[in-house]
C-alpha cells in the first residue's frame, strides 16, 4: 500500500495557530460565525489552502470549498471537511481537526505524488454550531437544500441582526440560491472529527469508523410570566416564569432517563432570565432544549413528552408560552462501501478500531442527504468536548488523517 507521510508537526502547529483566533482566553476557544475572530481565522485559513496549491471557491453563506483536481475533473468529487466555528468556551479540536486534518490529508496525497481520478475537495462549513442563529449545521443544511434561501432570509441572531446583512458584511455577497449543491456534486463525503465521547479511549482504540449519526432536535421555549418586586409582591398569585422553567428542566432530564433507550440524552443548555435581577420576579424565560437519540421513535417520544409538560405546567401556573421546534432531524446511516473502504485502510495501516455511532451531530448528517458519507473518529481524552480541556494526542490526529487520506484516495479512484 502507498506510504503517506503526514506532516504532524505542521498540522499541530496549524491547529495551535487557529486556536489563537478566539474571543476567549486560552485554553478556551470561542469563535462565533461572522465575528471578527471568525473573519480573521478565515483569512489565515485561505492562505494555508492557497499555499497548499488548492483552488478556492466560497458561496453566499461563506461555505469554503478547496479543490485539488483529479485526472477526470468532470466526475463528481470526493469531499471532506468540517467546521472552524467554536461554541463559547470550548476547545481547539472540535471541527478544526476535520478542516486542517482534511487539508493535511490532501497535501500528503499530493506530496506522495498520488493523483486520483476524481477531484478531492475540502469543505469548511459555515457554522456547524448553533450559537449565533440557533440552528446547527447552517452551511451544510443549506448545501443539502434542507434550508432554502427564504428560510435563510428570515433568520436573525438574538441581537436582531439579519443573517442576510451579516453574511454580506462579512464579504459573502453571492446569491443564497447558489448555495444548494446538486445531488451528483460529490460521489462520497468523509469527515474526520474527534470522538467527543469516551468510547475509543476506554477501549484503547486508535480509530472510530462512524456507522450512523444520532437524530438531534432543538426546542426554543419562551415563557411569559408576570414580573414585579421580589419583596413587595406576596407569594399567592405569582406567575414566576423561572419557577415554571425549573419544572420543565426537571422533566427534560426525566424524559431521557425514562425513555427506555440507553442512547437518549436531553439537555437544557440555555436559560435566559428576564429581567435578571435578584430582587425582581422573573417575568420571562427563554430556554433551549437539546434532545437526541439514535432511534427516531425514542427521540420523538421525548420531544412529545417535554411539549406536553410545558403545556401542563404553563396551564397550571397561568404562564404564557411559545414553543418553536428549531430542528427535528432524522438520523443518517453511513455508506456501506465507504465504511468497508475505511475499515480496509485502517486494517492495512495496522491501527486498532471499532465501528460506532456518533452521538454528536456533524455536517455529515446533511451531506448524507446528497451522497454516501462516513466519518473517521480519533479519541478524545476523558471523552471531553465542548470545553477547554478537549484534547487529542498529536499522533492520534495524524493517524486519523492517514486513514482519511487513504480512504479518500480509494473512493476517488472508483
Ligand atoms: C455539535 O456540536 C453537536 O452539538 O453535536
Ligand atoms: Mn461542536
Ligand atoms: Mn464538531
């Protein structure tokens, strides 16, 4: 088998440099879509890609495509990539390993003199994280056609800034109708990512080959109570929106514990209290609820149970409520042929591995709507992710890049 030389030192130095584009002090990373740091990181990333000799195209949302042409450039390409946006106070590997690792994979193939039949394309997806617009996988959803231009035009961030104005101010002025990709754009898509969970480390394995991605749903709930003076308003007749929210938070946890599925997870990760003063009764609460399971029926059962509880609590406490389902996505299955290719490559390289489900979502969930996909995972120390302590060893990242590169090369000669 072809020997590849992954330049681990170059890749790790790039990961460390990208981590410096952050709105939080190191080791934490915060990089929000279209922020100054996101823009600066993109300028830096474009230069690394150009230095590698790839050609760049960007769409109207800022999804970036970097292509290395194959010998038959008219054929659908093989894609790879991930995201560089980072949720508040997270780490430096989530998404970044798939973007810079994908770049290193293409560079390693180039440097080894391997020319594939199909072109290889690296994608840096705009905003996999839901931080700014409340919905994850913004760029890949639009690329798959799950979000249409009209949906994008209707979106604003919590400060009321319109997505359409922000993206143009960030320099992405092409039409939104040009974002959706054709169904035959890619012949396959393979994303490298950190596991973000403990299974590979626990089993002392080097590589994970993802067979499916769990189904995520997100609810935004706004509770309208009645505010007032915390000292002067007696308890009878109060309509405290936060106390109502607390009952709902408890139910979210119960729904996951009692779903009957070991894969159920449910989290209230965002709770905003208005007006947010110690001596003022909370009059309004905004909460966002994240609910997932590998089985659609279990995920939907939890969503329904939480909505029923919101109605019951709000009826009993006379609290107004708006419930918006921000997303309720299906799970996806990886392509059998890509799984088998990745497995063969991993075995040939002599790396230990297992096949596993991704409990986190990824842009691959949406790329799966337009082509066969798979993902390669590398271990996460202590299973940590979405926190500054996120860590994957240099050599483990390099091993993932090697598996990615050779899997892409095989897929690109089919
Ligand atoms: C992605 O970051 C997720 O929340 O799964
Ligand atoms: Mn993430
Ligand atoms: Mn990610």
